C-alpha cells in the first residue's frame, strides 16, 4: 500500500483530503494550513470549536458537508482554546452520529499524559505535540489513506475500541505519538496533483480499521 | 557589497541566530515550507507573530498593573505567547515564557514582573534580528540572487 497524501478510491481516481483545522492562534493556523496544503490537502482553518461545529453544520441535517459542499475527511484541533476546548470539540464530534467517523487529531503544546489519555479514550486518532512538523502531517496523511482504502470494517471498530479500552487501563506510560512512535520513512513530498470530482464518497468516512499506531501507543506490538 | 558577499553575510548571520539560541529548528521547518507558490510565507508568519506578540505583551502589562492580579488571565496570555513563539522557532522568547508560567502558578508578582521585562527584551531582540535578516534577504533578491539555504 503506497503512502500518498490522497485517498484512493477503488475506481482508481484520487480525491484530495479535506482537513478542517481548528486553532485560536493566528500563527498556528497559518502554519498548519501550509503544512496541509503542501501535503496536497484542501484546508479549512477556523479559530474556534464553535466555528468548527458551525462549518460542519452539526446542528443541521447536512451530514459532514461544509458550506462549500466538501466533505471533511479529517479534523485537526488545538487542545487549549478559549470557550470550547479541543477536548470538548472532540467529544461533541464523537457523540454525533453524523460525524463520529471523522478522524480527529488533537494538537497541544503540552505533553501531559492524562490529557493524552483522555483524548485517546474519547476517540482521538492521535495526539500531536506542538509545534507540528511536516513529518507529523505526512504520517497522518498516510494513516488516513490506509483508513480510506479499506471498506467494510464498519462494525469492527467499536469492538476494537472496547478491546482497546479494556487493555488501555492496564497500559503503563503513554508518550505523545509524535515523539515516540518510530514511523517508517514517509513518501516524498512531491505528490501528484489530483484530478477527478470531489465526490461525496462514503469511502473515506467509513469506519477506520484498527490503527497500528494506536497499538503502538497502547504498548501493544 | 556584491551578491556573493551579501549571501555569505546572510548565511553567517542566520547561523549566529541559531547558535545564540534566538532561533531553533522550527524556524528551519518554516523555511522548508516556503516555495515558489508562496515565496513570502516565512515573512507572513513572522509578521503575524509580531502582531500577536505585541498584543499579548500589552495585555500582560495591563493585567499585571491591576490591583488584584488575575493570574489565570496572565497565564493564559503567556501560554499563547509561548505557543506562537514556539511555532516560529523563537526559542529564547519561548524559554522565558516557560519560567513566566511557573511564576503565574506560584502567583509570584515579582517573578511575573521580572519575566515580563525579560520577555519584552527577548521579543524585541528577536524582532530586530529577524527584521535585519529579512532586509538582507530582500537585498539579495533585489540584486537578482537567490536565498542560500
């Protein structure tokens, strides 16, 4: 399975990932936007959890279509934000039937174990320690692709999560993934431009398979 | 000064900034993100950092002038400053912020005031140095040269 910053549909056509980035810092929004664009993603950057929910139309019936009709494939949110924290946003998303399948990544400048634990328990895919680097984003893209390429794992995730939770309670120290996980070398940064329609495919939003990274985080091998 | 000399001067200057701890590898990361599609990326991000920092420093000054200091508020501002300085690689500013937050936690007014002074100082230093570096880069570009990495 090739690492690339695009979700590949079974038909062979590619689709750009649309990432919703949430951060109250102007500087960080600009940087994350660039990191994602350079990784060939479409980016929508908003300054708060409230704005993120608004964009998702969480109160409406639109599913995960934003205002411009683009499905959101990944949400990256800062943890410490005034008003709604990234953790609260994560919970809201994971408790919504329309959006719970969208992977959520938490970013934080603070590498606090209990914080990491709670985010992962609430269903965050990953916890990145800031400042976020290109290598972190590339690794995320790879995981999103793996997730997008496997269909029919819908039922399995919840079982896996239960399994994880049971084991999670017994795992010793957990460090942030960006510093401890030895990731395989990422693919070259030059990614092919994407053609094809931005279809509202169900594929990318299908339930993610058990992430091997998660296994690493939980100390399994 | 000719182009080659300018380029050499830039490399030396930039190296010294890393060496003296003004900048860290996050700044390098930003440079790596800059490309032909967005040739002013670094300057833009750094400008945002300047604006943001000035706002935060003003807020900090006000907050610490209060009769009854709201340390949570002070800490929130320092946290933001720490975050943005870290995001652009302004290491010395970030380091003072760490000490500053400790004083906030201890509710130590003297410590906070001292840190405010220090962080203002470090900020003004890095701002001056970055601006000088951007100026040098601009001179090189205007002379038809490219910025050495």
